[in-house]
């Protein structure tokens, strides 16, 4: 996610701080899962990876924690969060990503429970390994549940968040394959600011459209 333990630690702390502000400014309970993204799934994730760097990779507890957040948790948390925050008129089309996310997470939970997770430090990147069957299908489901839910959201800011994260995933995948540097922390920082903007501009609780 970042190119060193220090970078992960600094970026994770800053993003988690933005996440605290997001959670503190939430006006409605159903907005909380999206508001908590920077704190729990972006900032905390990078802090966990700082521990992976420090442990030298391998099959450490930090590696397993990183995988649990990245693999089964995200494809459930994101679509369910988008569904809860969505206006009534857009919720029907979001049940697809929720269902796919639950199915994808079930496969990934099984893999994590029955197979070891490893991390290998490769210069300025970390490669994570877990034996996932039907990988193309699982990856498609994962992307549809996470990015698809954001792109299908009726909220313009959530769609923008989906575009930014999709671009970040493509860029980071290319750089990781070159073993140049892991740069996801930069996109996570942008995403956290977008979530903060979304929280600040949500309509009051008394709005009749929500």
C-alpha cells in the first residue's frame, strides 16, 4: 500500500485522523459505514501494513490482519454501506453488489481459514499471497461489489470516489507488477478527503428525499 513502514505509518495516521473527523461529523447512523471508511478500512489498514513491514513479511499476525481487512471485509462493508446511505429510489440496483459481495467474502473467508497467508517484501512493495480458487471469477466479484457499488450509487460524490479508487487500483497494480513502488496510500488519502467532503455535504436529517 505504501513504499515503506514509515510511509505507511505516516499516511495511515493522517488518514485515520481524517476518518475520526468524518465519523464525528456524521448526522445519520446509516451514513456511518461510509464515513468510517477512512478510519477503519483505509487508515487502519495502512497502520497494519506498517507492522507487516516491521515484521519482515512472512506469515505473521499482521499479515493475516491485513488480508482479513483487504479480502473478505471490504466487499461486504462497501456495498452495504452504500446501500444504507443511498436514497430510496436507488437502493434496488445496489442489492446486486451486496449479494455478490457476500458471496465473494464467503469464498475469501474460507480461503483465509484453510490456507496460509504470506507476505514478501520486494524492494519498495509487498507481495501478499493466498491460494484463492477461481481467481478471475472471485476478482470480478470483488471489483463489482466494491467499485461497482460506488459507481452505481445515486450520489455524485460516491461515484467520484468509485472512479478515483478504480484509477488507483489500476495504477497501483501496474506499479506493483513492475515492483517499482506501492503507491496506494496516495489514492487512499485522496479517497479519505472525498469521503470527508461527502459527509460534510450530506442533507440534514429532516430531508424528505432521504
